[in-house]
C-alpha cells in the first residue's frame, strides 16, 4: 500500500524550515570564507514519516539519513513508492549492530557511524555479498565515527584506536573510506570539539587523500562546525521539528 502523502500545510512547513536552514548554512559558509557548495546538508529523517522525506526530495534535498535499521529499511521502500522517479542518497547514522550489516548493505549509500574493526569488517563482508548478488553496484562509502569524550555509551572510536581503524578501512575491498564523523560531547565547548576533529581529519587526509569528508555539526551548532571545516552537517530538528520522546 502506498504511504499517505504529506498535507499541504506540512509541506509548506518543511519548505520554510529548509529555506531557513539553507540560509543559515550560506551565512556560516560566508563567515568562514568558504563556498556554500563545500558543505553537504544531510537531512536526518529518523522517527519522521516517509511523507516528510518525500517532501524534502521535492525540494531538492536528496541526502537523507536514518538511524535504526528496521525503521530505515521500511522507510526506504515507502519513499520509493511515493517518489519512484527520485534518487535519494541514504546514509546511516547512529550505532549500528553488526547483525544489521546485511540489511543495510542492500540500500545504504553511506554509513557515518563506523566505530570498530568488527563493524567495519561486517559491513565489508555484507557489501561484498550484496555486490555479488546484484543487490548493489558500488562499494559503500564509510565515515569513521570518532569519540571525542571517550564515553562508551555514545559510540565512536577512541582517538587512540583511530589510526588502526583508518588503515583497515582504507584497505577494505568493498568500502570506500571517505573521512571522519563526530558529535560534540554534551556540555562541551563545540569549538574545542570541532577543532580537535579537524586536526584528526588533517592527519587522516595526509595518509589517505581521498578521505576528505568531515561530518560535524547539527541543528544547534552547525555554524561552529562549518567554521572548523565541516563538509557535512546533519540536520533534523531544524528541518522537521522536535522528535517525540522515546
């Protein structure tokens, strides 16, 4: 059954929010002396219906992100039913269990939350199987999530283990190392956090020039992230509103 489309009022709300976010991003890039096309806007659609994602596609926002595999797998199919001619690029955020790698390999274009050798290897094997089965045609882009506060409950690779993970990702046959991702720790100075990530990004690029992505910044701190070199901001609340409490 085809999912229900968004109401005109909801479509207008999302359009206005997207215009505001794009204006913020343009001002942030101008302040940082960077062209706006240097920074990718990744729309985080987790917990919101497929109809909202379809509206974003209509507005030219084609980079969409999900966090939970079960929700995402269903939503990818629903969006395809709503917009069969669109070509969204789906990204996985958030902690990903290794046993979900096979499912994710069928539909994801990118995973930004790779934080361990075991997850990396699981994704590499799953993508290899999907390529052989004709379920996908390209390797999977991956960003390595760095823990800037060493909090195991928030995910991310400890800084001291990052070099080994970078090298393994760069040598994996079925994934493409694109760069690093981090979330500013709760209560921490975002400028200090993003500056630290930028240094780690420079080291990664020095060893692997193709790993030039730096995913940092969300609805509340995207300006600070752009100032420190972010090439991808992950925006959900500012586009689609507050998420319901779990």
